[in-house]
């Protein structure tokens, strides 16, 4: 049977700053979907990561389905009412357009979707990150799908011997989807040359070269491209199918042991290490650190099992300590150099005004 998985997620308000949504808000969104999704979906899973609420749907309508996107948009609009009633901070923050227009892509919420013929057993992972942007997944995807140091299956399993095709998007281009397809392993150095620039080039999807099957799909939206100004970090989601002709769950997880530095953290304007956290975690120190949660499922005849919490294991406590240490070490140098993002990535327009004012004060010495 053909199944589509869709994640649609948004920040529509939170308690105590940009920390986590209220329980009442989450329940309002869940109830709205439950009431309005008859004949539309096979299953629903609602979670939050930091201040973002993610709706994971299983359905048979294919990717980019207008009715499903509309219903999800309306669920976030309904949730925003609750957020306003409760006086939550940043109510409706990610709903950047006034009216729904065909597809929630480009309207604020992040979307990751894939359609496939269900295998007899269909394990997959749903990742959600907060206080960072889609480029945060570049390195873990590169390592898990191209590097036998992290994914021994690439050398041990005949099903993966032909490698994977990466579709990479230039997210700076705003007239449409500007994409390139590159094959691992032949194009490895070209893939690396693009993916080193996390703010501009982002993995959109990955396919198996032996079967053509979709392996991974990532949300690629950049909110500041939609709003024309910075309105918060993009807090990306992704779906990854695992096992068989795809990397094993542990191979996909293994690069998250690095705690690599990503863009985001306080005011979306800093660099910080990505911390793997348990499901429904919030953020804290310096509005961070940037976090990623991983929900592992099987889907069968369109129905989800319960989620296994992939980073809820003593091993990841050790990594979380390491990431905490890396966070503090980088924060010790405050605003200086790589601790903060480039001028074009800073969240607040105030600095633009400041630089204009200072520019006028500069003099060229004769
Ligand atoms: C980062 C983030 C927070 C806020 C910060 C200030 O993505 O959401 O770090 O930028 O708490 O928030 P405002 O400007 O809403 O007071
Ligand atoms: Mg927020
Ligand atoms: Mg967020």
C-alpha cells in the first residue's frame, strides 16, 4: 500500500518565553485535527520540540496535498486563538500569511513529506530540531549516507553498494526551488563543497540509487526569505526511512554523537552545538542550546506504532554532557568571531541601523 508521511510544524506560541507550548495549546491543535481530518488521514502523532508543535500525519493523498495542508494551517490558526486567550508569548509567530493559499510551504510552517510503497515492515525516524535551521541536518545526513566511518552498511550491505542521490537546494534563491542532484559516492567532493555552507545549501531529499526509493526528506524553508526579514529560526524537521536498503537506525543516529556546531541558539544569531534530547524537551541555557529530538516508528497499513524515543538512552547523557561543555566553551567568547553568526544571518534588524549610523561616523584618513 502507498503511504504518505507528512510533518507540518509551527511555533504558534509558548510559555515563559520561547521555551515550550502550553499543554492547552497542544490539546487544542490535536482536537482540531481529530475533528477535521476524517477521510483525510490514517493516523496522527502530535509532539513538541522546544517551542514548536509538529503534526505527523500518515495518509494516502500524496505530498503537497491541498486539503491536508489547509487543515493543518487551520489547526495552527485555531491553536493561535488559544495561545492568544492564554496570553502565550509569540502567539501565531510562524503564521506569516493572512490567508491559506494552496500549500503551507512558503507560509511559515515547516514541511517535510515523502510518499512510498510500504515495506512489509516500515521503520522510519522523525527528527525535530529547535533554535536552529535546516542546514543543521547537512552534516549528519552526509555522514550517514556517504561515509563508511559512520555507516558501515555502505561497505557491508549489497543493498546500499550503489550509494545514494542527494537533492540539494540553494535556499538563498527565492524565485522558486533551485536544486541540484548529485550522486554519492562519485560526487562526494562536490556534495561536501556545497553542504559545508549550511546557511545556503541544504539537503532537501535523498534517494537510494539501487531502488530509486525515497530515503530522507527535510524541511527547507527559511523564514526570513518568506517574511523579507528575520522572524525566528526555522527549526527544521526531517523524515528518514531506515533498515534494509537504507542505513540502520543506529547508523543514522551515529553522527549526532558529534554535537556539531550549528546556527541558532540565543536570538537565532549565534553558533552552538546541536544537543540530541528526549522527545518533548524544552530549551533553557541561552535560549538553547540548539536541540534535536528523534521519534522512531514503524508504520503499517497507514497506522503508527507508539514512538520510541531514540535519544532516551544513557549513551546520550554522555553526549549531552559533552555538548553542554562545548556550549559553555564557545559562549565564553560571547559575541566574538565564530561565536556569533555573520551579519546577514543575525536575527535582529537593530544592528542594520547601528551599522548605518556608525558608517556615517567613519572618516577616511587623508
Ligand atoms: C531564538 C529564539 C529566542 C528569541 C529571544 C528573544 O530562535 O527564539 O532566542 O530570539 O528569546 O525573543 P524576543 O525577540 O521575542 O523577545
Ligand atoms: Mg519561538
Ligand atoms: Mg522554535
